[in-house]
């Protein structure tokens, strides 16, 4: 068992370049009632952290803070009122912030067991990405076998997971990406489209009657075109505003613009549907119901990876001390999958 007395964490002090991140150490925390200390084995660099670095994530905490949306690790110690036998278990958890640390305090009820034999970094790639992809596909769009979907950014962490989950369900996938990623998308079972070209025309050439669902992380301008690509009865799921990552001004405005369009489209009597998805929107449910749903959905994804039904897309691995390099690579948009941090 890890006998360390200190933890190391990566601090985001403000709106800085990646090199502005810094490491600090602090005493190893003691878990409170209902909590555990997880010794981190892998944590991810997602789009959320890229926005947070710019002060652009719509509900990020005040600076300074420790980023890190999710993690996989081993329970090191457990507080009162937790299930027996937790220490020593490998688990996954959503944290939203705080994951970029050697040891992290997590509510025990938020832990999801990781199947035995699954590599920690591989499991990490499908925590927030897997939850997002699974719930958008099966809980929001509810796409069925034989239908056709369009995935924007199909080479990304969420996109590459979504492609594989859809193909596993018998769904035809059209995916946008830079041409350098097209061979890999074909390997995953998607029909690639160059996102630099007229995506709408290319998608119509493949699916003349429209697609049954579009998954769009780009923002308000893109979702307008995505809405027009829907077949009768189709569903648009927007889940980000990547195209506004480097904008200035209100960080809430890009999300509010999407929400306004979603509301307006759903008011139309045309049989199509639109949603804005965020994994934390499930907290509108009763807290326990949110946890049960999250645990079920993430378990499905982790099991699919463990059984080889989908392949974890680890773009690169960096130690915490090289968090700046990891963030730089993730922001370059040159990789398929997810950049992972290790202790």
C-alpha cells in the first residue's frame, strides 16, 4: 500500500499559457465521512481543461484551482460510513476539477469499479468521454440499429468513443475529421468527411434523406447546419462550443446561444428534437438516481473496453510534472483519442 504522506497536484493559477501551470505539494488528506482517498493512476486532459485555462468554461471555479475532470486510481483509505473492502479497489470517478493530483478525495458513492485486468490509462480514456458518448447516444438520441448518425470531431476523445459505441450498436456512422485521421476513422468503422470541406453537402451525398442524429460539439454556428441535416424524426445533440474556445467576452454566451436555439427548435411542430448535453445536467434528477444512472452507463462502457468490443484511444501519456506538455498536445488537435496524465 502507498505510504506517502504528501500529495502532488497541478495548479491552474489563472488565465495562463500551459507553461503557467505549476506543481505544489501538500499533506496527504484524510477522508471524511462517506469519502475515500484515491491514489491516482491516470487522469485525463479533456476539452474542459482547455477552456478552463482560458477562463472560458461556463461554470468553472475561481482561480486558482486544480483541474482534472476525471480519474482512475486505487482506493488508498476510506472514511467512516463507507462500504467495507474499498481500500485496494481500482475505481473510476468524475471529479470535474481536482483530478490532476497524485491523491484525490472522492465521495465513495461516486466510485465506479474498473474491471480487473484493464489498464488504468485505457480505462481513463472512457470515463467522462464514455459517459458522454453513451448517454448522448442511448439516453438522448436513442439511436437504433440500422440508423445513420453524423459525429463531428470523430477523432477526438468523445468522438472516437461515440463512433465505436455506435458501431457496436449496429449504427452507420459518418465522422468529420482532418484527412490525416481518415484511415483511423475507417478502421473504427466510420465513413470520414473532411471537416475543411462542405460537410453538409458531403453528408447529404452519403445520406440523401438526412441523418437520424447529429452530435455537435462545435457551437451555435455549426448546430444550425447540423439541424438542417436531420431526417424526419431526427435528433440533434449539442454538447460544447469548441469553435469559441479562443474567443473573448462572456463565457456563458456560447452555451446560452445554443440553449436558445434548442428551445426554439423544440417548439417547432416538425417531429425533430434538439438537446444540449452536459454530464452534470443529470444532477437535476434526484442525487441518488443520478449516481445510479452514471454508474450503470459507465460500467457498460468499461466492460465493453475490457471485453475488446471497443478500443481505448490513448493519444499519449505524460507524468503530472509534464502537464503543460500534455495540455499543449491536447490543444494541438493533431491526435486521435485522449491525452492522459499519470503520477
